[in-house]
C-alpha cells in the first residue's frame, strides 16, 4: 500500500527553499517521491497509456461515424475493431423521445429544456423563496401541457406514446415534487409525540426501505389493478409514478429526520414560548433550519433517485434506458448495443455529475 | 417563594383528566389511524372482489404444486418437476450467493480504492477519483446491461480467452479450476474452523492478560499451530488428497472446474464495481475523520507504520465507517434484485415467473418482500452488533 497523503509533514519541509524547475519539482513530489512510488507511477502510466490507446483505436481511429440511412453494412465490416457511432445519428430521435409522434418531437425537446432550466433556477440560492414553489407549479403545468397537448392547437398525445428522456425526467421530477412534502410529513410523524402516528410513520419508512424498488414497481404494475374498484384503471406510467413517489418519500423522510435532529432544542422551546401552533412552529422555525442542514445529503438522495428511475425498464415503461434497449432490437443494428449504452450512460452521467458537483459546492460553503 | 409561583392556567379541561393538548393529540391520532384503516379496508375489499371475479384463489397452497420453470444456474439441486416452494428456496440461495460474495468483494475493492484516493501518488489518487465519479453517476441497471452485453460478445467456448492457464473466459461465462470438496476434505476444513474458534478465544485471553500487566504476548504461534499445523496433520493422518480439477473443452462446452454463468458473472461484476465506488468514499472519509493529532502522537511514540495503522488509525476510522457501510451492504443486497433484467434466477426472478404462471400476484410479491425484509434485518442486526463492539467506550 502506498503512503497516505494526509500524514502531517514535518514543518521543516514546508519552509525549505523551493529550487529547480517547477515541473520537475511537481513530478518529484507527486509522482516520484520514493522508489516504490516511482515504480507505481511508471506501471500506472503504462497501463493508462495502453488503455487510452486501445480505446482511441476502437472509439476514434477505426470507428464509423456516419452511414447512409438504415444501412449498417459499414459498421458490420469493422465489428470488433471499431466502434459504430453511426447508430447514434440513426437512432437518437427514438432513444431521446421514444414513440412520440415524429413531427411533434419539438414538444418533448422543449419540455426537457424546461426541466433543465427549472433545475438550474432551483440551485440559485437567491431564489430560495416562496416564489420558487410557484415557479415549480407553473413549470410542471407547462410541461404537462406540452407533453399532452390537446389545447392551444397542439394535438393530443396520450401518455403511452411518451418515451425517452422526458419520461425519465418526469418520473424523477414529479417523484421529487410529491415525495418531498410526503417525506417532510413522515419525518415529522416519526418524531411526533403521538404514539399511533409515530408507529405508522416508522412502519411506512422501514417497510419501504427494507424491500427493493423492483418489488414496489412489480406491486404497482401487477397488484395495483387488483387494489382498485372494478372498471377503474389508471395508466401504467402513473402507477409507476405512484410507486416512485412512495419510495422517494421514505428515503427523503430519513434524510429530513436527520436534519430535524440537528435543530437545537432551544429553537423548539422558543417557538413554543412564542405561542406558535405545531404547524406554524415547524413551518416557520424548525423546518427551514432542518432542511438547510441536510441539503448536501438531499442532493445525494436526488442523484440516487434519478438513477433509480431507470428500474422502470423492468416493468416495461419507456424511459431513457428502455428506449435505448429497444433501439437495438432492430436486427441490422443489434450488435452495436455497447455504443448505445455508452451514449445513454453519457446522458445520465451529465445530469448526475452536475448534481454531485453542486452538492460538493454546497458542502464546501456549508450550505449557506 | 410560594407567592411567586405561577398560578395554574385557567381551566380548559373538558373531560376530567384530558387537557386540551391531549385531546388534540387524540383527535389527530384517531384521524390518521382512521384514514389508514379506511384505505386498507377499501383496498382489501376491492382486492377480494377482484380476485373472486377473476377466480383466483388466495393462499399459499400453490407452493406445493409442480413449478415447471427451468432454473439453469443454481447452488442447490433443482429440476423443473420440483415444487414452487423449492424453486423459491433455490432463488433465495441464488440471491444470497450473489449478495454474500458481492459484499466481500465490494468491501475489498472499495477499501483498496478508498485508500488509493488518499495516496501521495497523484496519478493513483486521480485514477481512483475518476473511477468513483464515473461509476457513481451511471445507473446500476445500465451498467448491468452493459456488462451483460460484453459477456455475450465474448468469443465462443472453442475460442475462449485464457488469461491464465486453466482459466477460461467465453460467452459461457468464467470457468475456473476447482478443488472438489467431499466428506474427507470437510473433516480437514472442519478442524480448521474449530481451530479458528479456539484461536480466537486464546487471543482474547492473551490480550486480557496484556491489559493487566502490560507485557505483550504474541498470539501468532497459536494461530500457526491451530490454523495450519493441526489441519495439515489431520489431512496427512487421514490421507486426504486435494486434487485440482482442471476444466477442459469437450465438444462445445467445458467439463469440470467451477463455472460462473455469464448472468451471474455480469451481475457480480456490476454489483461489486458499483458498490465499491460508494464504499471507497466511505473508507476515505473514515480515514480522513481521524484527527491529525492521532497520527502525530503515534509518530511521536515511534510506532511502526503497520502497527500505527492497525492499532491507532483503523479502530478510530471504523467507528465512522461501519454505520454507512451497513446501508451499502443493504443496498447491494436489494440491488441484486436487478438480476431479473438479465435473467439470473434470484428470488425476484423466480417470484416473477411464478406470478406469470399462476397469477398469484399478492403471494409472490409478499414472498419477495418477506425475504428481503428478513435479509435486511439480518444484516442490520449483525452490523449493529459489530458496531456496538467497536464503538467508543465512554465513561
């Protein structure tokens, strides 16, 4: 095992005059500080160079970037030695928007942009006010209008034709928008002094967290129709959405409970001394502080949750991962699934990486 | 003094002992429980009506019927004429097989990567950081499908890759040489296990004695004797042989050795690499949480590096590491249910097939949930026990 960087250095080392070429000095301290370290660096460099070289050979040098429409012969010629990126221009409309009517696909595209704008605005600390909630309601209403249509001259598109990235974003965002208030209620319930409410909250949280999301989704897709009165049937997407909201609620409740525990007792007592009611005390005094404490773990929960929406593949809902998997069923392109998966992984990565960077920056400034 | 005491507030009591507060609390509880009960009754009555309309009989009687589903890859002996109950047991064994081995491998890999992130070597720490960032930000299901596609794209058995002699990697999965374990070998392994228990007891007593008089008493001679010499002696005395079974290609498939089917292997790789990225972060923050003063003090005492890490740093880091590690182990176990997406027959997959064949949706899903709740409770229980053992003993 190599040395651990965190060991404090002798103070003498810091004051030693810095001489010589800065590049060489950097190399010496960071890569060749000792003989084992030097050997390790050389080995790693060799492995890395080999890896990058073979990836570049496959992904760039021997790759096929474009082919005539619906003709994969050029790709099949380089199979095994080069990547077939041509499958992306061929299939990207289907991967991104699924079976949404082709000529109307500007609508889901616009919805995706709206989502991104909404997320971006939500990260601005100056906008963390009551108005943000109205902004969310307005944006989600606008997105529903765009996706469904049926008014303002937009043709109606039923939700079983929705697919791809907008569905992933809808599942994640609506799951969050409803799961978050649910999580707050359950977290308060779990800390309540009333035994019946407390035990119901504990039961809910532990039950949901103890089982895999897959089983909840199965429940939504197979058991939900049994639960409802005869003749009453709601759409598959909505059923999955309900499962995701219930799932998110339980996990968010645990994070928020952590924040509630971090609020000093004096704050509760002061609020009570002012004669505030239970709800006003929590809304005005406790929750704002509690949530501020747990913003970084909340963002991490959102990331986990964004990734977990991909599980709806198992019950056959057309989210981004399902459209990707469906796009390569086409026999002509069947062999090039790795390229499609890399493309889709890139999309997920961009969203999650942006969120994790944001969470990191919040931690650095301590959530202020 | 008594005259300054606040007077009792004006009486707002309606029902004898109940104050306004208690009454309000009671009201809310009755309301919430009432709603919950109403929802459950509503769903239950709908379900009963729907089930009778579809002529589905409830209950677990179907478990005794013949399953008729194929399970290709299993630890336990199984054939399609066995009952659904046995199919479930086989599924549970498959879930545990991937979860237990996954947890062990993910812990090892995650620890190595977590320590690499703290390395003084810039290249190593950056590579570890890139590994963690990349794997954490891509959905596990996508990674699983990716690995599975790569497995299927491997050459056929005839042209299998042979990274090391006796190891074959092909679209039939990973085939390793194995040592068959029969009754005589079990005797030797049993001796070693007994030796481990005895060694553990002896070590505890030696440490307790050292605590009393401060004189170090090495435990390794006992370890050598009980774990190596004694089993070896038993092996020689009983004349147990340890033949290595080398896999060989016969026709289109391999004979002998240990086969990890592509589904199992892809699931294991995906779970281990994904979870190790999270474990790496936990290990890193655990080590960083040990105050600098502890490193300084250990250095000042002139302790050897390995001793310092083992006796000073690790015990303190573990207190920070163990609780989040528990939830990662639980996550890995729950994530193993994604097996259903690539057709590895774990308990979820078996339940799903059962559900499709018999229509017993409620029972099948209840079984999945019961199995996972039990496993989750088991892991939590074990990790809480371990955590209380290593927790800081305060006055």
